[in-house]
């Protein structure tokens, strides 16, 4: 199901630029830092190419974290059945997935240098971790899917006459990111 959603998202993103903008783009990137740690993104969108004008750009993308899981190996996915256990606190379980939109403008007319902002949301599961005092085993005492806001901004550059785009940005969940992609 997740793979089908990703394929549908990418295909729809590839159609939007040809309708709304002069050129389309597809970029992929990775970053580290931020509230969720390291991660990567894939994004598609479009931008204007009119001469002597502050063109705009827009895009939508998906991000996923890597290395976010803070749970020990051998974690049992149910609460401890008895009263003799220690609560170890809230821990992040699994990876975080998010979706965002991007909008920007060309800083200097006809330069190919865009300044943009990013807004969206991500979801991740967090658990209350318990450890049995009798066996030492770890238990998922309770779990909750949390929603987080994504915000950020950065620069995108597409050199004139080339089919490439590079981006440098900060995104609240992943941190500082670098991306490279193609334009058409």
C-alpha cells in the first residue's frame, strides 16, 4: 500500500509542472540534524523561466527519517502483564514519514536562483517503554502516533542551459539538507 501511494505521488507530481509552470523538476536529497535526526526526501515541482521577471517555483515532496528508532532489540509489542516493572519513559519507535509543499520566487530576475519556504507535516510512532524487574525484558506499555509540523527554507539553483537543479535547505524534522535533481 505504501509503495502504491509513493508511485501515485511521484506520477502526480510529474504532471503538475507541465500544467502550471514552464519547466518541471525532480530532486532527491539527504540531510542530518533536526528534531528527527537524519533522513532523505524526494520532491517534484515546477518553476517559471520568463526573462526579466521574478519567476516562481512550487513543489510537493515526501520525506522519511533514518535511524530514528530508540527501542531496544527484542521489544515485546504489548504491555507488561504484571505490576513489577520500571517505566523507562517515552521513546521513538520506527521511522517518521512526512509530506510537504514548497513555494518560492526567483531572487534575481532570470538568474535561476530561487529562495523558497517549506510547510508540511510528518507522523511517527512513540511508545512508553517498560522493563520487567524479574526478567529484564522490554515491553511497549502504550503507543501513540504523533503528528509533527515541518517548516523550513532554502535556496534552489538551476544553471541556464543545463538540465540540473541543486538545492540547499533547512527542514525542521531532518535538518540541513543537500539535494540534486533534473529539470525538463
